[in-house]
C-alpha cells in the first residue's frame, strides 16, 4: 500500500516533464530552431503546452489507479492488457536509449567549445558522455 509521500501529483509530474524539456532544450532546441527564425517560438509554446497536458494525463491516471506502480507501462497494461503494456514498455525503453544518445551528443557538442579535445578524440568523447549518463 502506497503512502501519500510516494505519489506523484500534478506539480511533481509537471516538474519532471519541465526538467526533461529544459535539459534537452538547453542543449538541442536553440541550435535546431535558430534556422526557422521567430516562428520557432511557436514550437517552444507548443512543446510547453504538450508537456503540461502530458503531466495532467499522468496526474489524472495516478488518481484513477492509486494501487498501480504508475508510469506508461502500468497505465497501458491496466487499460489495454498485457500485450499493449509490453509494447508501450518496449517503446519507452527504446526511446530512452535514443534520448540518452541525443543528450550525450548535445552535451559533447556544448563541452567541445570549452574542451576542444572532445572534437578530436572519439575515445575521450565516449568516456565523457558515458560519465555524464552514469552521473
């Protein structure tokens, strides 16, 4: 049985999503969206609205299924069965791989301005990016 201290509410879920958006956005979004000009601000607003709505969905699902462990797998399994739960968990796992790689590439690109050896030495780049993930 879960206590109230262990539940993720609206503000905690929103904070997690915003933290992920900021973490990726600081490194990836400005350089990617700069070529589009001021219309890129619309992309930021749409991303923020989508993140807020996603956090609202998870907050609502946590109230509907309080005995669940939570997360995309638990909610999709409870609503659609084991197979869909498996597919969601598998897709989420793959997306974490891809996002870790994207964040590592962005961090190495940002750090290479201060440490040029990261551009020239693949081994040092890999060690640095693995250290960031492990931290």
